[in-house]
C-alpha cells in the first residue's frame, strides 16, 4: 500500500536545498566568468560552483564533465528525496533522446554511440540491446509503446522528423503521467509550462516554414494550459498569435516570435521561451518546504548546464560578452 507523502517529509531535504542553492551559478557569477581575463580565471570561478575541469577547447570532454556533475547531483538528491519520481522527471527525456538516436542511426546504417548519453532512467547500452533484440518488455510500458510507434513511423516513411515528433509527443505524455502520479500540482504546472513553451516554438517554426495547420496539428503537444485548438487558430495569422499569448507568461516570447516570422533570428525567441518556464519556478522561493524547492533546484541546475555551455563555448569562439550575455537563460536564483 502506498503511503501518502506529506510536505513535512521534505523538511530535511528542503533545508539542504537552500544550502545547496548557494553554489548555483548566479547571474553575478556568470558576469564574473564573462569578465574573466583568462580561461584559468574563469575555471576558478566555476570550481567554486563545484565543477572540475571544463575545457571548451575539447567540447566532448566538457560535455562529459557537465554530464558527470549532473549525474552526481541527481544521485545525491535521490538518496534523500522521499519520492524518486521527482528525479525521474528530469531523467526520462534522455531515454527518448537515446531512442531517437538509436532508431535513426540504425536506419542510416551507422553507430549511434557518439550521440548517446547515460543520463536517463536506462543506460544507453540497455536501450540499444532492447531495441536490437526487439525485447521492449524490459522497458516501461510508455517507453516501449513510444519506441514501437516511432520505429514503425520511421520504417514506413523514412522521415526522421516524424520519428522525432512521435517520440517528443510520448516524452511529454510520460512526463504528464509521472507528474500526475505524484499528486504534485507544482510539478504538473511545471510540465504544463514546458508543453506551452514547446508548442509556441513549434507554432513559430511551422509558420516560418509555411506549413499548413494539418502539419501543425500533427506536431503539437497536448496537455498545456493553452488548448491545442487555440494554438491552431493562432497559426492562421501572426496577429492571433500575439493575442493568444498576451495574457500568459509567454507574452514576451510570442512578441519576439512574431518578429521572427518576418525574418528576425530565432535566438532571442528561443531564450525567452526557456525563460518563461523558469519564471514559473520562481514561486518556489516562497515555499519553505515540500517538493517545490526540490523541483525548482533541479530545474535551475538544468538551466545552469545550458548556461555553462553558452558561456564557455562563447568565450572559446571569441564572441563579444554582450552577445554571450544575450543568450544566457534566466534562473530563479
């Protein structure tokens, strides 16, 4: 019999989270990295945030170091979290990423190994073996169904984008399932915020490509705060797009998205979509204990990994500090 988890069960870990937040890569620390005169000086700042060697001259090793830091954080939190599903919500997207890579690599007759990661619920080798042998019953039911449908779509059409769309849809369905099973409204809201951001991205990209609403319907996700039918209607003209999102946290992103329809770059638009999701998490700062501080911290770490790559690769490429700064994602800290 399942025992209900109470907010007070998170009292200990919430206290730890507040202490761990002190090591997050704050805006002030990011500015210090930007202003660092040498890579060594930048590395020292990042070491104070708990990172080891991060050499942008070797992107693969840098990504490996970030992945190791991420895995250590999740393992550390998992040891004391009352409900492991709050960890799974941050891992399952990597399972779907790996399946995309494995299926498309198989179709092209190449190895997927350089695209795989062990940051999901299943090790990459487990997924490769299950798909190669057709033994999908070793996977969760949703992941097995997703893999089977995506493989069928790829085998039938040869369309890698359709394969991706199928797996993206299943991924967010899986996230919804996990969130609803926990009974956490905060987590459910976080998933809905992500779905709304993904759908806005999809809407703008589809309109830029001149695709019709039939195509759009096939790639939109269900489950967000904004109904799919409303998004489809907004796809008919740019004015409707702005009106739909104006009362939401995605208003600024939608405004820039309309500009992108007229040829402006997507960089700022993509950033604002991510920032809108982070804005949802900001309320966790006012929650003394419970799952909200835990979830917000893990999400902040995910944003941090993105910002690390932007900072280090931008510095390595010699980009102007203002250009790098304009691409950094917002966090709740």
